[in-house]
């Protein structure tokens, strides 16, 4: 588990309040058969607005960058990209979207182990 205040965030992110620094940026729990549940807080100060239905995402962990892009492109067709695929500060190729049916998705190819 990692808190916002412990993460090395990109320079373009404005300074966090003391309250936001205590929030969780990443939590991970391995469950049966190696499946992983992940969670994060979504601070309003970063533009998140909690509404019923947007409070969960399905996370996929493809085996390659190419597979990640293929899945992302297919799922986002007719939907809305909320974060374009790009290399992230935590060492992953990551993006998020809402598909045409209103399902929230995150795709995370871990480039650094």
C-alpha cells in the first residue's frame, strides 16, 4: 500500500494538501489463483467526482505493451478515454477508459518489476 504523500508524483501535479497526502494512491491484495485486487482513493482536488457507478474499474494486466494497446483500442471504441495509454511514473504502461456500455477499465502493463 502506498500513500499519495509517499509517491514521487510528476512535476505537473499541483502540491497536495496534508489531507490528500494521507490518501491511498495504490493498494494491492493478491487473492485466489494469483488474481489481484487493486484500489486507490480518488481525491476531489485532482478532479475526481464520486458518483454511483464510477466508483470501480476493472483492471487488466496484459502480457505485453502491444497487447495492452490492442485491448485498450478495442475497449475504448465508442467509449471515452479518461487517461490515454502512456508510460507512468510507477513503471507501467497505463491507461483508463469508460467503454460504450459505461464500464470503467484500467489497463496496466508493468514495464518495471
